[in-house]
């Protein structure tokens, strides 16, 4: 049995087990649609919606689903919510929908979502699955906003379309290109590595002292 | 009685062989730097103080990054960072903002080399990776070729643009490179061959004078400091492929124009021959060279960019580990023509 | 309705808009299964196979079933992809056990491989017809294989180097992927 | 799993002595009948389908309206002064107002014939895509079928390099060149090297390819449509309607 | 690169290197006998195979030429007293190969004439071939080219791989060494007589003497003295290291490549060093077993370089003293040639049967530079005479992936040192391979 408390379920996904930055899940949206913060936010919102709804639904009906058709049912549930998200975005945020394009549909195959269902919702209560989904969703959002933020600031010189450096800023076009996605995620992960290394060194130093 | 007592000195115990060839990595690297000096001097002759500034900035970026993150070993003295800096500087336009050149050096060394473990372990040529990064990041600045200046000491373009700010080169006089002119120009005329050879054309700092690059390269080849198979295979394949396409009427570039224009000479003699990022066997080198030649011709004729040498070399750099695997030397005593492929590893 | 020539579709899917390096599809195998060249090659070949089948099924679905209910696309595609992978697995196991042993572990992984599903979606969005779809699938599959093999061979070589501790693993892989993506930009405009 | 004592029945493993001990899992799994599996999936599918259809009923009008609005805006932009337009479909090089029975509108290329306040035809708008630097560039443009005069241009879709190629729709100076050009075909030339000819379009510095693609789309598009439009009697296909 | 004698048309092998030869230090100096030392140390293991079994005990009197240890198996060899004296002890003593080895210490009689105890040996032409090889075994003859492989084993090739040509190795490709050169110049009739005997032992009649063209006088003298009744040919060879390696010599002379893991007999060849055949001749001429040989003492760290006839067991310090001692900048002592020889830490080590040379290298000769990372220049691949990929194997060795090295044919590596010699980054490749081989055999044993 899991020895976690509900608050741990919630906190875990935000940073310690951040789906993108630590577990390397859902990389496709994290790289493909994060050239601006707006796109990143729209993608996070859609993913958040799908993740939370499927978690709640699956954890509430988990006992009626036979083991053999478990995965198929999860996929069905996820696909349904993705379709809903797709249609609603198209209706209420058409500009964003056009920017994200096919990547909305691709939420279906985001390993992070299916992973949470398989690993958590299928064996926990609705309440805790909700907490877990919200935590993971927030973690995903944080990662995407980080990516989108850095890429937009460097690549366009704006943040949320607000110009930061004035008109003379020379944008680093590469950052909004695919290569920039890989590089930026690489930079962030390297940065986290350096941070971890320093922290460990500090802790080791502290223990020694 | 031991040797040490007898000699009152330090006894050396080393493994065989006890003699070594006079060749050394450091010496190879510095002679590459030496052979690049004429080209550098020519770029200063053609482009004035701007050339000094741009090359200086990229060298500074490379050396500083190497010094700060290059690890314990005295990584500057081996000369490899110097080569990267020089080569990167030589493939930038004269009016390039210094801060961008510096960043190119930092990226090339930092993410092209140090992250792979430093000297000898990189996959991509650091200078070219820096150049590719700059091309992707600042596409306008890097394709702004300054035209002739009224006087030698006049800066070409906006070298002193503030960091992170655009160069104000929008209304500067720009010239087209021979390749760009023939490809996208409104009045496509092939630049005379003599101009290409001497370097009295517009283009990147170091890629203008084919003759001097050729001289430097041949000097290195004679000293055994570069693998002549690579430049020869590249040049032969560019000549052959472009000849075929020219003859079929598919391309506006004559084979000789192809050979002496753009960055081909610099790329073939200095970038592709980077020992670290080229194959280790002769067969591999030929595969590598011929593929680069083919890619150069394809990108130049049909691609969206006037020049394709950089991308051709980078793409083939990525393939080098694969080529190395596929062209292992034949096992001694096994029949000829039957290389010992890595396939045997399977079992 | 799409007027693109077959060659341009093929070339675009393979290198110019490489599925992995430009569209970020198939990243899971790219990051995970690309440690050995042999494995990467097999994974790539398995992918080409399934991609072609997917393209076929998506075309059938689009043309005959979903004509009037485009809103059911996502759900039908994912079901088709999932069942397709299962069926392929069973059929291959029965007909070509050797092939199955070689592809075996990769087939189930493909259900959640975005490249497969992405292909179906892109093909539909761009309105490719039957032949265009097949060519698109082959191009995309070859592009995927190319990226996988390149990455695997580079990683095999890098295993022998002194990678700095912080770059080991994902950091380096991402930087390599970024560099590859930069290099592939040379193909831009080659259509 | 202590949180759900109410729903989780204690699993009692019934060991059938007739079954071999080696496979205790198999009998437990066989207990779930195929019927139940199918039923579960069927129910799930039905619920999912229902949900999707419901939401679709709600959102479809909004989406359709938005699309129509976008198209209307685009047509209005490339045909300055237009008050309303009609859609024509190109079936085998002939123009019809109605799609043939059983065919989908999206299977045919479309032309939008625009009229001003007085009902006078202003021009025809149509869209066309060609391969640009990165991917397809989709452009809608309006022109006069008789004279071939280009009335306006708008880029609908493009993945051209941000900051460079994307100037084909972000750089207003470039875009403005495509309005009311008396002479086609156009020619994209390097800025400053023009000879003052009427068809010249100043290309974007550093994005020659993207600029040329736009020009090529328009040239090819007009060449493609002009004949068809000139042959067809537009008035007859689209009878005048009361405003 | 001193004399790069690349004469077109001369047979050779692919790849290899051209280290500075430095042979003129000693090649013109006729060999002289080194004074008998006060003490000789005779390790029981001077050959490849199992160590010999000692037959003497402390206090025993031995005469020069007496058997003091007998072969302990088929692949083993006899050891003879190299000087008359009294057995002092049998103890562990520093061995040139590194570790301490059981050795017989003999106090040499100070006033002995050091004549050899007479031994009865049958006339070579009158006994069956099998007995020849037995006599050779009893005389303790091993290959003098460096590996010290017991000769009688080589004389019995596998039944299914008959030998049809004897290759006599006079190439002496190691720099500095001139002992084989001197042997050919000074004792050509012994070399040829030895060839005769070996040919008879093998039951064949064809022999090729391979000599690098940097020894024209040796080529000439060997040609002049060659027997006319047998098919003995002198083959000049390109000067290139490692021309004297078995496989390379065979490749150069016959064009055949010995397959990986196979003996030279698989291509019908057998290789013997000229010094070995000369010592065989001596066995049947005077009955003298293998107790001494010509050894080159050279290098710029020794005052009087030269060629000396040295009884085995003479301590290094005695040799150095006889050669005038060290120069000021002497820095390293090597047994064998500079490419494959072994550094010595102690002056107590004795000279062995396989010691072809003693080099005292000065600082300038064995200058070392820092080891830099591999830059994948591929020079080692161009140098490797057996077509290995030292670059890849070196990288694998660095991360302890020994099994993969085997897959890349580590087994074919003969540790010739060409890769280390050319490596611009000074990576000790052959040392890495030697260590890897040891590691692998340990892993296999475990």
C-alpha cells in the first residue's frame, strides 16, 4: 500500500516528480507548442482538463472495469475528453486552436495522462485521484510555462505579447524553431542538474561541518 | 643496487613502446592555426578592422568558454579552442555584431564540445555548430554581406551593436555573395573565376579567397596534419555532381564556379577535416567526403539557402559514428572485400 | 484536397519536416529506445510498417465512415491505432515468428507513440488521398528511422566519452537532438 | 487502500483442486466473461459517443460561424470594397453554384465572387497553397478575372521562419505591395534593384524564398483560374439576388 | 625519420611505422665476449610455457653447459649452467618481466677457464628427424627473436597443416638492435648450417631468409654463403616496423595472411630467427647448448654501445659496468627493442635467452608528453599491421568494456606498439591492450 498522504499526492507531481522535467513524459507537447506563453498556457489548460476529468471518471468507475479491457477503456475515456477539449477550444478560443493545430488531438497519446490513470487513478479514491491529477496538471503547466516563457522572451522579446526590451531587441529566432525547443529543454534540464549538484554539495558540506 | 641508487635520479618505468613519433596533438592543432593565418590576414586585407573585431570576438567567446568550463586539463594550450574561434570568425560576415559572434563561440564550444566531454569527444564540428546556431538565431544579420567600403579602415556594418540589440544595418550598403547572386539575383551573372580565386568578392570573412585556403590546406596535407582523402573526395564529388547537373541544364552553377565559390574551400579543407568529427578509416573518409559533396550540390541547387556547405558537413558529422561502425577495417587474415562489420557483434 | 506532389510529400515528411526533429512526434522512442543502433533500426522499421497500415486505415475511416461525423475522428483513430497494433502483433507472431522476435517488444509500445496517431491526424488535416497518405507514411517512417539511428549511433559513441556528470542522460540527448534539428534546417526550402 | 473499505471487496482466492497449482492466475481471469468485456467497452463507447455528440451539437454552430466569419473577413480583405460574395465550385473546369449531389464541398476548389454595394462584380477571390521554405504556404487573393489585376492578398497559413519568412504576413510594407497591382504576373526582386517595372514586388531581405513563394502562388493562381473564369458566364451561374 | 628506405617493388605488408632506426650506434661494432661475472642468476622461467624444474640444490658444483633444470612438460625448456661454479641458492629473484621468479644463483668460479663440459651430440645428418628435435629440446633452444617459444614445439606442426617453407627472420625491425645483423655478418655459416638442420628436422627443402634492405652487407654475405644444394633464397625486405613479426614476415614474403587465431603453419610456413638457427648449428657442431648469445647494448644513455657475447644470467649491473657505465642523461633501461621491450627497475635483473638487446635511453630519446584525449585522427588505424581499430578499442578499454574489445579482435593484437608510437595524443594504446588482455584472462578464469 502507498504510504503517502493526500497532500503528498498533490505536491508530488508539481516539482519532485514533475512529469516533464523529471519524468520526461509528455515531451511532445512540451516541445511542440511552447514557442509562446499563450500557446503553452492553452495547451496546459487543455491537458489539465483532460487529465483531471479522466482521473475523476476513471477512479470512480474503476471497480466496474475488468482488468482485460482496462487500458482500452482508459484510452476511450481520454479520447472522449480530448475531443471535448478540442471542440470547446475551437469554439471559444479559435485563434489558439489554430496555433496548436493537431497537437490538441495528440493529447490522447500523451503518455503522462495514460500513465497517471494506470499508476494512480485505477487504484485510488476519487478524492485522491483528483488531488494527484491536479498536482500533476500544475506540474505540467509549470514546465510548459517555463518553456514557453523562456522561448518567447528570447525568441520574440515579449512575454505574453508584452514587449520587454523595446523595439530594438534582436530576437533569437532559433528559440521559436523546433531546434530551440530541444535546446531550451536541454538548457533547463542542465540548469536543474547544476542546481541539484550545488545543493548536494552544500548538503554534504553541511553534514561535514 | 638499484638503478635509482646508481643514478641518484628518477628511474623511468614505462610501458612499451619507449620511443614515440614526434607528432603531437598540440602540434597538429597549432599548425592548423598557423596555416589559417594567411587566410585571416587576407580577410583583414579585404575587410579592414571589422575582420579583426569579428574574429577576435568569436575567438574570445571560444577561449573564455573553454577556460571557464573546459575542466581541469589546461584546455587552452592544446589549440583546439583557438581553431574553433578562428574558423567560426572566418565564416561570419564582416559587419556582424560582435556580441553575436561572441555568443556563437560560446555556443559552439559549450554545447558543441564541452558538453560531450571536451577535446576529441564532440560529434559536431564546434565552429560549424556555432555558425548553424547563429544562422538559426540571427538569420538576417548573418546574411547581411556588407558592400565595399570607401576606405580600408571604415567599419563594415554595425559591429558595435549593443548586446541583445539589433544591428542598424537595415540601410547599410549590402552586396550579394557570388552564390546568392547567381541563385536569387535578379540579374544572375556568374562571378569571374579569377575574382573567386583571389577573393575579391563579397562573402564571409574567410571564404572569399579560395587560393589562400588551398595553400594552407595543402601545407597541412603535406605535413600530414590533415587527411587529404576528405578534401579531395569532397572537391571531386562536388565537381562531378555539379558537372552532371550543369550539363543536364538543371543548375546555373558551372562546376568550377561551384568549387571556388562560397564556403566550399574552407569547409572542405578545414571544417570537414576536423579529425574529431570525421571518420577514422580511409573508406569512411571517402563515403563522408562524397556524401558531403552531393549534399552541397543538392542544397546549393535546390535548397532554400544559397550556401549548403555548413549544413552538409554538420549532417555528415551526425552520420560519422554510423560510418565508423560500418567501415571497420578488414580483419587480418580474412578474405578481402569482406570487412568485418559490426554485425558480428550481434551474436 | 491537396495538390502536393508525391515527391514533395515524401521528402517533406522525411527530412524537411522530419517527424521527430521538426514536429516532435515519436519522441518517446527517440529518447528511450535510441541507445543501440540495432534496436533503433528495428524500432524504425517496425514504425514504418505500422505507419503505412495506420495511413491506410485512417484513409478508409475518413473516406467511408467518418465522412459525416468528423468530430468522432480522435476517438475512432485512437481505437483503430490501438487495435491495429494489437492485430499486427498477433498476425506477425503467427506468420513470421522471427520478425516478431525482432520487433516484439516495440509493437505494444506503439499504441501511445504519437508518431502513429499524429500521422493519422496530419494526413486527415492535410486532406491527403490514398496514395499521398501511403507516401506520407513511408516518408515519415523513414524520417523517424533516420533520426533514431543517428541518435543511437551518436549515443553509442558518446558512451565512450567523459560526459560531464550534469549532462549525462537526458540533458545531452536533448542537446544532441537540438543540434540535429539545427543541421536538418539545411534541408529547408528543398521541396 | 484503506480509504475504500466500502467498495473494495476482499479478494478470496478460491483454489480449485482440479486446477494445477502452477497457474493460479489463469482461472481467476477466465471468470470475467467475454460478454462482460464487450459490454463494458460498449457502454463506455456509447457514453463517450453520446457525450461527444452532445458537445458537438453545442459547439458546431459556433465553430461553423467562426469559420464562415474568418472566410468572410479574408474575402473582404482581399477584395477591397466588397459588400457580399457568392461561393462557386470548380467541377471539371466548369463553375457551378451548387455542389453535385453526394459530393462534399471540400472536394472542390472554390472561388468567391465579390460584389459591391451596387451589385457590381468587383473581382474573384480564391486560395492556393504552395511549398514554401518550411511547409505549405496558403494564400487567399483577389483579382479581376478580365484584366488579371491583383486586388489584394492575405496569407492564411504559413510556418515560415519566425522573424524572417513570417514577414510575408507580418510586414505591412510587404503586404501592401499586393493591393491593386495593375499588372500580373508579378516578379519578386531584391529591394533596391528594381527597374521601376509595374509587376515588381520588393522581396523581404533575407527571406527571398518566402517572398517568391507568395508571388508564385498568385501568378500560378491567376493563370490557373483566369481562363476558367473568363469562359464561364458568372452572371448566369450566380443570378443576381435581391439585396 | 632517419633513413626511410622505401624502395618500390620490395615486398612488404600494409600499414606499420617508421621509427628512427638508430642502428648505426652499434651496427659496425663486431661482437666481443663480456668477461664472466662473479655470479649468474638463472631464472627457471626464461621461455614461454611452464617453468623448468630445478635439478640442482645449493652447494652443488656445476660446469658450464650442465643441465640445471629440466623441461616440466611439452611446452617448456631445459636450462643450462652458463658458467662453472657453485650453486649458492635457489631463491626468488627480480625477473626482467617484472615479478620475482624462482632462480638458480650460481657463484662463478673466479679462476675457471670456463670451458664447456663436453657433451655428446649425434651427427645431425645421421639420425632420424625426430631425434633432431629432441636434441634441440635438450639443448634448451628457444626462439631468440623475443618471444622465447621452445623451438622443438614449433618443429612439430599439426598433421593437417604441413609446413612447406622455412622462413628465417633476419629483418630485425626493432630500432637500435643489431645483434641479428652481427650474427649474420659474423657467423653466416652457422646460420646456414642451422637452416640445414631445421629443414631436415621438418623434412622440407625450401627456406627464405628475409632481411631488411638497411643491412645490405648482411644480404650480400648471406647470399654468398648460401648452400647451393638446397632451395635457400635471401629476400630483401622493405624497412618498416614490425617487419620482423611472424605474420608480417609471412605476409611480405608469401603474400599470405595468417588467419586470426591460427599458427603460421596454417599457411604452410614456419618462422625462425637467424640467431636461433645459428645456435642450433652450434648445438650440433660443438655440443654447446643455449647458454649465451650476441646482445646489443645501445642507446645514448650508455658510454660504450656495442655488441657483446653474454652468458645468460649475467646481471644488468655487470653488463652496464662492462660497457663503461651510464652517461649523465641516462633515463630508462629497456630489455629488448624500444618498441616492444620492457623497462627495468632494478640493475639486479639477469640477462635471459630472449634478451636481444639492452638499451639505455637518454632523456631526449624517450621524451614523454602529456596524454591528451583521443582526437580520432585515425593514425593508429593506418599504423596497425593487423588491421585493428585501436582507436575504438582504446576507447572501450577506458570504460572497461573488455568483452567488446574481444569482439573487435583484441586477440589479434600482438602488442607491437605501432599505435602507441603514432598516437599524437600519446595515449598508451598497446599498454591498454596488454592490460585488457590480462583483465580478460582474469575474467575468464573467474
